[in-house]
């Protein structure tokens, strides 16, 4: 079963829009991320209409969905160039932090974990698929 990217994006948008406390803002250009306490705390954006003033949108979670036009690489470069650790996320020790499983909803039609190829089945190859089960 295959899904077109646009169909997946439409379904994700529908589900996110149905979630309480979520606000989707369209028809705007994000000018810059806002930082507080070492994390992105929102965005400053401006509507594409003539004469629109920049506005701020505080957020617990910011998702960059701008695709190839994303300015995230430039923003990250600015944070690194500033050498100001307060603008970057805190660094945590990886001790005790590990991925135990990746599970997908049956709606996506992906094979069950028992049907997936495991990386150790390719011990004689230089490249092997990474499978989390």
C-alpha cells in the first residue's frame, strides 16, 4: 500500500487540527524563533498581507513544516555563531536514554515488527537497514 505525501500531510493536518489546544497559523512568514530558558518558546511571524505587523505566538511545541524553504538551518547557524548557550537547548547526558521501540498505527499499512527484516540478518554487508522493534 502506498500513500502520496499530500494525502499523508492532509491526514496529519486533520488530526492535529482536531486536537484541543492546537493552533495552526497559515498565510504567514515566520521571521524568527523565540527563545526562553534554553529552548524555542514560540515564533515571531508576519502575515503576508500588505502592512501587517509582526506578531508573536508562544508555543510549547514548534514544528517547522516549511520544507525546502525552511530557514531553520540559518537560525541554527546563528545560535551556534552567537556562542550563547542560553539560546540553545540544554545538553543532557545520554545515560539511561535509549529507544526501545517504534510502533506505527495500523492505518499506515506498514508490516508488523515480526515481518520486518532485522539488521543482524545482513552481517556480511557494509550497509544494513536499521529496524527498531
